[in-house]
C-alpha cells in the first residue's frame, strides 16, 4: 500500500542485535527483551493511528521504565546540542542535556 498507492519508498528492515543499543541493564533479561520491541511497536502503531497532518513525527523509547513517545525533532536537536557541547569541551552542559538514566 505504501509503495503502490502512496508512492512512498518502503523496505522491510530486520534490526536484530542493533534494535537496542547501550550497556546491559536489569531490563536485559531475555524474556523482557523479547517483549520490549513488541510493546514499542504497539506504541508506534498507536502514534500512527492517532496522527493528524499537524502531529509531529515521534520516536518511541523508554523513560523511567515506561514506554513513551516524544517528538523526533526535539530528540535530534538535543543530540546536536550534545555533540556541539562535546566539541566545545563543555562537559557540564553535556551532562545537563542527558537524563538521569544516561
């Protein structure tokens, strides 16, 4: 449908081992890891179904052990701010831009 009706470029991607990056934590138990991507996928589908033309694009992630969605462009801006602060060796700013779970 995406390709034929909407003319959008679409591909299937299997993320595998890169689906969740970072160091292992208490949530990395095999059973829970099998469910987290599914729960995040459900949230992504909900976000798409609730979207309007004015809705921002969301990224789906975990915050305080709960699945949350946040505006994608805010995350991109925050990442760029961290990169700029690192380049200027302003590490206090780098840490202030990261949440406590960092």
